[in-house]
């Protein structure tokens, strides 16, 4: 499929269809989402299986979108904290975001990364009992002092050889946080198989889905990007790919502990002419050949399609636009409201816990029509939550 898609893009023969191909209307999606309930730890959800977690980063785009749409957010997960190799916790909650969350009663579950996504830093911390104890203690103390609902661990860029050590750390952190009546979730990279290839050894293999899900409250499986600089042009998260990810993860993780990681941005692919040289013994001359390739050169653009007409791939269930010609030709794959609804369909079909969107502030504003307002629980925002979010 990937090679065929690239060929179609290169030849300009992709044929799009209109938004008439949508199976489920906004109204129908909203009605389906209103059959609500509560999950563990009294976290409010958009539907009985659809906890709506949105990631955020410091800045006006994330803040403004969160302020406008907080009623449809079950959990807000700011990515502002890190753990260094000695287990020291660094970072501060943005005060403006904290104020909105407190006012609108949205539980806060910050993301904590391995500082700088350092492979060596994470390796050292995970194998050091003193560093792990310090890290766990810092997470518990910060969750209590800031009245957080819990944490999400997002350690990336690690080798598969650290797999048992990451699982052990999550188990230790989970026990301590649960004892403090706090939650722990884990962001993990997506796989559609466990073949020990290069990606498995250097990135995705460190995540033992079964072991992590047994300790954590849930896993946010980042089902993106399907295509990148290495694989070639294509959508961030096509429907067939995401379905394969879900089915593979569900082999070892209960649906009630799986939150589908969904992208909300767009990726541009630019066409470039690349010269290839190789010598042939033809008159002792070096032949020069040219080929056209697409290469992703921008990431995390906002999915605001404006007045530009988008095309729709009914098989991949992804929107795209093609602009320019020759060396100025661009193909942009966009996670708009149609692709968002398609992934919500998978969340419902497989009865998943919910979804985790990277990130608020980049999304097509039309997606909010698919999500109902949530009656947020106020238990997590008592008078103690008025304390400063800084540490």
C-alpha cells in the first residue's frame, strides 16, 4: 500500500472524493457520544468508551483552544516536565493553563519526558535504584502539591534493551501514585508487529504493551506518524494503518486501557529532483540520472484548511491537497474533521477507553462539533487546587 500510494502521488493520479463519503454525520456522532459514564478515579469521559485527552504545549495557540473548548476535554496533558538521569523532576505548569483547568474543572495529567528525550539519560535513570526512587518520590510529591490527577510518562528514543527496565519503573511509579490516589498513564509508540527490525530495536521495542498496561491505568498509543522521511510520502494516520495498530495492541492490552493517540496537524511533502551518479564502463563516462522524490520538510502545521479545496481518499480516509508543479509541487496530508471522525469511529468500534490528541491548538476547529460537552467532576479541584502550580 505504501509503495502504491507513493507512486500515485508522484504521478499525480490520486483521485479524491468529496465530503459526501462521510458515513456518520456530526449530529449522529454527537448523539452516540452522549451515552456517557465515568471511568476509574472519577475521570469524566465523552462517551462510555471515549475519554478525551488533549496534549498541550506552552503558547497562545494551545491556551486559546483549551479555553474555548475546555467543556469537551476530559483530561488536559501539558508537556512541560522532564526527569533527568538522576531522577530530578524539572518543569512548571503554565499558570494561565492551570487557571483555565481549575476554573473549568478539567483534570490535569502532565506529560513527563526523559529530559531532552536522551537515550543515555533514560538508560542511566532506569537502571539506578537511587535515581528511580528519587524520580518516583518527586512525581508523587508534585502530584499531591499541585493537586494533579496523575502523570503520563512519555519516554522516547530508547533502545529495546531497556524494555524490562522501563516496565519496572512504570510498575514502581504506578504503585506509589496509586497509593496516593493518583493515576499513571504511559505514552507508547505504535507497532503493527513485533518483528525485531531496526525501528523495533532503536525506538518502538522498548514498550512492552502487556507489562505496561498491567501497571498503568492506561496507555496512549501514538498511532502516528505512519509516514515520515524514511518511509516516504503519505498520510500521518490512515484508517487501515490505525486499525492495524489497534488490533495489534489489543492482542496484549484490554480495550479499557487503550487510548488511541491521534494527530491533529498536517504534514507537507515537497517534490525535489535528486541527482544520482554511478559509473558505467561506457566510454569511460559517468552517467548522471535524475529522479523525482517527495520529502517531508515541515511538521506540526495547524490543520486549518481555510478556503482551499481538499481532496478525500476514501480508502485511507485522509484529506490532502496538491499544489504547484515540478520542483514547486507540494502534497499536504491533513488531519481534518473527516479523518478525525474516521478515527473516532475506530474508538467506538473497538470499545476503546478513549483517545489522546497531539495536540490542542493545531486541530481543525471543526473537530469540536464531534465531541459533546462533559459534566466535569469537581472532586479534583478543591480549595487546595488554588495553590501555585509551580514547584
